[in-house]
C-alpha cells in the first residue's frame, strides 16, 4: 500500500472527467448505446476473465457514459482487487454504480462525484487509506447489511458549494472513519449540504464535524471517539454514543434529538469524555433522551423538551447549562418528561432561570454528593408548574402545569442563587415538590430581599419536607391571594424548613402541617384574611422562631387557626433577653391554640424570667402551655427566679452549656442532662429523678437529692443524697469534686469477678460522710467466686459509716460477703464460710482453755 500512496493512486466513481496523476487509464468501458433498461448493453462483472484490472498494483479503470439522459451504469466487483483509479463518467443527470459484493477492494483515494453511486453489499469491504470525498451533485453512498467501509484517511460529504450528497448506513452496515492516530474526520456539510443517515447501521468516527449538514438517526449507533463540531444536527431513532476524548464546540447553533415521528438517544460516557463550549439550543423531541454518565462532562445551552423525554446525569457525571438564554425545559401541555441527576453527579446552570411546566413531568435529584446549582442575576431562578409574566424565565400561559413532581432525595443538594427577585414560584395545579432523606437540601442563597418562595395562581399543590430533608429560603415564603387548597408538610425528626423572615398565607383554604419532629423556622406566622379557611397546625412538630418577639397573626379570634398540639415552641439564636411571658401575651405566642403535652425549647438562646415565683413545667402548671423544658445548642441561659419541673413535666439539656439563674427544683421522674454542662447558679434540688449522661453539674448553692441521681457525670460543689444515687448506666461512675454526704441509698451494680472486678463507682475528691446504705446487684452474667473483689468508693478524707445490703445477690454455698474494708477503702469481697466441724473444734478448744484457766485460778497459779 505504501507503493500505491507514493504513486498517488486514485479511485474515482462518478466523475465526468478525470486525469489520474498524469498517466493513462489501463481499462476503459464506454456506453455509447442507450437501451430501455437504462443499463449498459453489457453489464460488467469485475471478475470476468479478461475484463478486469488488478494484474498489477498500478492498474487504473474508467467507466464513461456518453449518452445524454438518466441512464444507469453498473460496475460490479466480485473478486478481491487492489486498484489505483477507477473512473465512471456520466451525463449531467445520469447515474453510475460501483457495487462491491463479497469482495475486498483496497484503494488510496475515493471520490464519489455528481450522479455517482457506491454500494457495499454483504461481504463487501472497502479499505480506503488516503481520502474519501463525496463531491458534485446528488452523490450517494450506501452501506447495506454485511457491507463495510474503512475510511482510514477521513470521509467528507459535500465540501464544495451548491452540492448535495448523502451517506446512508443501513441495518448491518458499518462505517469506520478512524486510524491509529485517532485523527481521521467524518465531515458532514461544508460548502455544500451533506446528509448522514443511520438506518439501524453503525458508524465509528474519531472526529465528527457537521458544519452545514444533518445527521438523521433511524436506528443504529453513532460513536465518536475524539472530537466533534456541529452547526445543526437532527437525530431520529437510534443512539449516538460519545466515548473518550474531548468533543469541542458542540451545538454551535441547534441540535435536535429525534423528530416528529422518531426518537433518538445521545449517550455521553466515560471520565475522559468532555463536550465543551456550547452556545446553541438542544431540543429533545417526543421519546428522545440525553444521558451523561460515568464521569463524563457535557456543556449545553438552552434545553427544550416536548413529551416523554429523558435527560439523565448519572455516576459522577457533570451537565453544565451555560447558554445566555433561559432554560425552558417544558412548557404548555408537554407530558411525561424526566430530568434525573443521581449517584454523585452534578447539574450546574447559570445565566438564567428555569421553568418546569406541562403535565406529569418529573425532576429527580438523588444520592449523596449529587448536586444541582441554578444561578442568575435577578428574577426567578425556578418556576414549578406554569405561570404568567416574565422575570428572567420562560413561562407558558398560566394554569397549564399539573401533576409535575420535583424531588430532592437521599442526600442530594439543590442550590439556587439569585441577586434579587423571587427564588422559586409554584404555578398550576396538583404539582408536588419533595425534599426527603438525611442530607437532602434545597437552599436559596445570595438573596437581597423580597420573596424567597412564592406560590402564585396555584391550587392543590403539595410541598413535602420529610425524613431529615432541609429547605432554606432567603426572604419569606408566601401563598398569595390567588392560591387555594395548597399544602406545606414538614414531618419527621431533623426535617427543616428555614425561612429568613416569615410565612404568609394570603390565599384561601391552604394548610401548613408540621408533625413528628419536623421543624418550621421563621420570624413570624401570618394566616391570611379573616375567615379565609387557612390553617397552620403543629402536631408533634416544632415552631422555631428567630426573634424574641415573633409576630403571630391569626386574622381571626385569638388562638383561632394556628395550633400547637403535643409540639414544641423553640427559639434559636435569640440573645436579646427573651421574655417567656410571650406564651400568654395575646400579641405573640398567646395567639396560638394549645392542646396536649407541649415543650418550650431554647436553642442557643437566652430567656429572662419575668413570671413571679419562676417557671413551673408540669401538667396544668402556672406556666400553662408547656409541660417540658429543653435546652439544646451551643449555649443557653434562663435567668431570673427559679425553675420547677413539676408533676408530669420533664427537662432535657442536650449538647449544651447552660445556666439557670434561680434555684432548679425537679419533682419529675424525667429530667436528663446529655453531653452537657449545666450551671445551677443558686442550687439544685432533686425530688424526682435526674439522669446524667456524660454530663457536668456545677454552680453555687446547695445540691440536694431527695429523689434519685443516676448515670455518668461530675458534680462540682458539696452535695447531699438522702434519696438514691445509682452510678451507671452500668458500669459507670459519678464523681463529686468536693464533699459528698450519703444518708440515703447507693445502688451499685457488680460485673464479672476476679481481683478486682468491674463495678459502678462513686468518686469523692473531698470528704465522704454519712451512714448511707450500699445495695449491690449483679448483671447476672457471671459466677461469683471466692476471692472476688470490687472497689465501690474512693474518697480523699472523712470517716463514713456505710452499711451493706447484699441480699439481692445469691452467693454460692459456703460463700460470704466480706465488708470489713467498706468504710476503710471502699471495697467489698467474697470469702469462704468455715465448715461446721472446724467450728466445733474451735469451740472445743476455746472451752478447754476456759476450764484450764479456772483450774489455774483455783490453784493459785
């Protein structure tokens, strides 16, 4: 083949005139007589003895048609050949066919000119090494089932002005435009108009350029391995796979996947595959799809869809929308479209907002590290459903959007960025917006005022935040006067809707429902006009306020249509001296309707006690709306007079450093400190139960326990327990930094024996005093043996008079408790009980000693 290239060998089909590198043709067939069939008078089978070149590598062949008119000449190849030049000449509107069947033809340069036809049938293989060009007018190359062309030097359709040529790959046909260097190019269009059609065939190209042409898919697969540039493209039925390399300047103008009657698919895959620098529009027609997967990256301008389309970004891939125009994904009555961003992938959109309209469409962002960012300068970034007007987004006529679903789940994050205007808007009817799963987030950032989230011309829409999902809205959330029968549902622990300012219900018959630990954070609640039928309800959820004086507007009777039942009122980051009289003040929290067992929570906040006699948290207590008090967050303080946890009430300090200004009295069986430091400034009095979970108790004043102190922790200052102290949760310990007096009972649990075994323990860094009772139990999982020993108390000074009760532990036969060291070093042990016979000998010896002694006395010894 090197010899062929050096001699500039050329194969030409369909040229009217050709001179091959200055040498004459070796074989020439000329048709000078027309017939009714339009064929040659004598069809030529290349392979007939005496009628074919190929005897040497320098042979040339020419076929000319000198009869004017639309006649067809056919030259069939049936045997393997290596040829330098074949010329088939035609009249202006005639046709010449080069047919390759069940044979291999090797050549350097192939040119299909005006009226030229190349057909490769089953078993045919054309190896082209230098260049392959369709030039002239009405050139046609067809690859049928089993036919294959390897254009190792590239293939060009219509490079010249005013030319139109077509390349079709039918089912089972294969076109390879590739070489070992990965630089061969398939060029569609240029000066003329080219059409590349896949009719269930297969094309593999290193580089693909569509500069003035069209790619039509009717089944089959197009794979590009290196680079691609387009000005206009239409993909009908079939799949275009982009794998490996950098595909630059995609979508210079327009790119359509599918057609009115066909579906198409584009797959961009592989970590080394990049589609970059777009500026045009991508249109997906009905049933078509775009998939970016396995670490690939794609940059696309405007995306427009019709119905039942799919855009999928999967497995750490990245889709960038960087067009200068708005991203109009759906509009009007478009149905059944899907956008999926999942498995750690990203969708990054900038410059404009987006609109999701139509019917029964779905956006799903799912999976840890899946991330979607939508950003623009001003106006709305997102419109769900359809709306009217225009603020930086493309919005169809109002009222058409219905049954669309927007889902952020399983740790995915959606962030919208806008300088001013409205972040997001709900339009239409029966649409659903869901943020669900721990780590899932929808957040609005960089907002300077106005609406953060607006429901407009909307009815029967639902927004659900569940299972730990979070929504952050800069500005306020509003359901305006045109809204009816919409629902905002925030449910499950750690689910959060956080508003920069307040929540406003200005429409009719709308519902806000907070339940099962869900949190709605706002600076106020406004429930619309009087008798509008709006309801804001908290069943076991949290109303969390960010101001000391939240504005509660029921627009009806006091306590009218904003409810709290078995729920929580919380204040976060309020440090301006919150006055908890708010709960009875009819201009603030007193406007709520309370029922059930409710909680007051301070979350990194400071409250001032302005209630005479202090606060009492209990069923039916004076502080009558709350049964429970909770302190969470970094620091909390409740200053002023004392706090009492009464009958049926409860107290929790969790992961906080907290301060009480007055005496803290606990009468409840449910008071806990969890991973916290609590300063009881003026003393602590426990009549109920106080549980310490790795917590620290400090402060001045007396610390007395007439009830029960249990758990693991440290108590700073002198303390007295006249009730029960139970270190644990076993094994565990309670440490007193100063003096400790026990006049009640210490419940201590023993664990596996040995010298020494594990046990609950009381450490006293000062003096231990009192004559309390020490009761021991075991965890029941080991056998006590003689010699076992446990250390129950350590102290620095003092002389305790503790008594011991081991009746709850069944010792084995012949074993006894040794408590001789309990008040010496705080230990107890197990010893043997002497045998009865040994005791008789001891007693007998003792009796003999008495007799001898008396006898000696009588004898005067």
